[in-house]
C-alpha cells in the first residue's frame, strides 16, 4: 500500500553546522513534493532551536541553513515551530520574549514561531508521519 | 504495523544495533543514515534477526566512502521518502 499525498511533521534535534540533522531534514523535506507529499510542520527541539537564530551568518561558500528553512516555508507552506523552553534558555527570543526579559533585541523572527510541546503533540496527531532527525 | 527504524549513530560509538535487535519485528525496515552507514559494511548488521529489510542512504555512504554490502541495499533520498510512506511509522534511535 503506497499512500498518496501524505503530510509530514519533522522534528529537528540536531544543532546546525556541527551535526548533520538540519541537512538531513532539509534534504528529506525537499524530496517530499516529488512524491506528492509535503512537510506541514517542522518542530525544532533541544539544540535544534539554533536553526532559528535570526542572525545566523555563515561564510558565503557554505549552505545558509536559515535561508533554506525560509525557502522551505515558502515552497511548502510549512510552519516552523521552535520549542519555547529550549529556545529561551539558549538565548533565542522573539520580540515579545525579549521585551518580557528586558533585552533590547530579539534573536528569532518569523516565519519561525515560539511554541510549546502541545504543538508538537498536535502535529504528531494531525499529520500522517512524524520523522525525528536526531542529534 | 510495520515500522521504519532510523539509525544515525556510528556503530563504533553506540550499542544501538544490539538494542534494536531486541526491538524489531518481522517486516520492519532499518535505514542507516549519517554516521549510521558505517554499519553497512562488514558483519555488524548480522546482529539483527532475519526477516528485516536493511537499507543504507546512498548519499551518506558516498560522502563517507562506504561501499555497498550484501547485507544492506542502497536507497537514495527519494527511496528514504518512499520508505517512510510505505511503513506506518518511523522511529529514530539515538
């Protein structure tokens, strides 16, 4: 039985540039449409939250992971959800959290969203597949 | 309910293959990715019971100089996607 048109949730737990998880998840997500599937949710957890660092500035001759995630959001209309508990303790704060904690700048911005584990559960329940890209 | 098991850790740094051997069921698939592909060569996969389909992600094998073996089959990224679609769930071991 080959199911057609599945929706996927991906969980990324690997930190960018020192582990392969981000690359593997992006390569996998980008290969979905060719078989009629799409990624609906990407959930960044633990050190995976560093994928959402808005000031990420890799050397020009290296893959720009932040741009790749943004492009994925554009092409497959997926949500980019970041675990708030993992993010805030690692210094990744959106405008609201930055203000709340007395910081002058935010370090995370749309299309990335700070969310809780409840959203991960929602994604796992509502989408057809959940694939974890481990650290 | 068939399960796809994803292994991304080198067999030389973890005991995951031994743990997996106790958890797999007939008809399950095991896909080696990232450093997990180091288990594709040699006899390491013999730890797993018979009746399990064994795969290794081609691009991760190529980037590590791991060549195909008679215990596991090569699959490309499209094949990885297809495996997640044809099995009912995917479990990552790490």
